[in-house]
C-alpha cells in the first residue's frame, strides 16, 4: 500500500514567513521615502526585498532539486543585495537611522 506524503504548505514554511515579514519592513521604509530618495535609490531596494520571498516561492514549486537550489541561491543573493547593500547604504546616507537598521534587520 502506498503511503501518502504530506507536504508543508508554502505559507507554513518558516523561511517564507520571515521573507514576508522582511518585505513588510522594507515597504514601511520605502513608503516613507521622498520622491527624490526613491529616484536615487530607484526601485531596486524594494524589488530586492520582495524577490527574496518570490524566489523561495518559485523554488518551492519546482520539481527538480537543481532548479530549487538555483532559486534559493537567487533568494540569498537578493537578501544580501537588500540588507548588506541597500539598507547599509541608506543608513550611511542617513535615510534610515542606525536604530532602524539595527532593530529591524
């Protein structure tokens, strides 16, 4: 008799939940930016933040493990871009405070 496999739903994955929370925090920062700051930073910050969860979701839907790994690597790259580059740059330029940077991320 074949055993039915139970899969964890995407919405229940802890890493996906964290990525969604990071997107909410990123949007809170982005939505407070002035038009000029958005023009300078462009939309790359919010796109990199949002693509973390998007790549996790896409990897979860892939059948072959190498496809999954590729999308998870893309997700990690987006996380490094968002946090290590954009957020630290915004802190350096006083767009966000040190407390905001340290507390949220």
